[in-house]
């Protein structure tokens, strides 16, 4: 069983990162994926996201900008 949860959604990745979950990037077919280790905390955070749990807006925007910049870097370095 794969112990890595991969996703492309920068907004979900931002939410998860704000919850303190570490991640890495993976390149697949000219796309950048966010990779989070599967854990109970990850699934709890996914549930919180799906329930519409709110976060600090300015922190969320900053984290999203940061992740977009890192995605671009990872894509360019290819």
C-alpha cells in the first residue's frame, strides 16, 4: 500500500501545510504533485477541509503564494 498521498490542488495543499503537515514535491508528466505522508492526522485534516473549517485568510493566501512559487521552481528545475 502506498504511504504517500499525492495531490495537485494547491489550495488543499496550502490548508494541509498550514495544519503543520510536512510535504515534498514530485514531478509527473510535466505536473507538480504535492506529496504528504499518509497518517491519521492527514485524514483528520482532509475531513476538516471538506467540512469547511476556516483558517486565517492572510496566512492561507501567503502559504498559497509560497507553494505556487515552489511549484514553479520545481517545474523549471525539472
